[in-house]
């Protein structure tokens, strides 16, 4: 199965964005872990989810044909 032109670039950019999100979640979990996530960690986690949604929307607009 062959990929269309530019599809590899789209896959790489999308996978990179997801990788950054996973790294952010792991970083938040590591930073704010005091026997539990706590309110500050929860807020940071919600912020990272919102940022991920906005970044993926931006990536979608950027990569739209």
C-alpha cells in the first residue's frame, strides 16, 4: 500500500503532536505527584488537555488540503 504525497509528513506531524502531549502528561504527573495529583496538578492536566485540543485543531487546519 503506497501513501499519497505528503501523507508521511502529515503522519509525522500528528504523531509528534501526540508525543508532545504524552510527554506533557508524564511531566505533569512527575512534577505534581505528592501522594496524589492534587488541585494544582489537576489544573495543569486540564490545561494540557485544552492545549492539546487547540494544537491538534491548528495542525488540522495547517495540514488540510
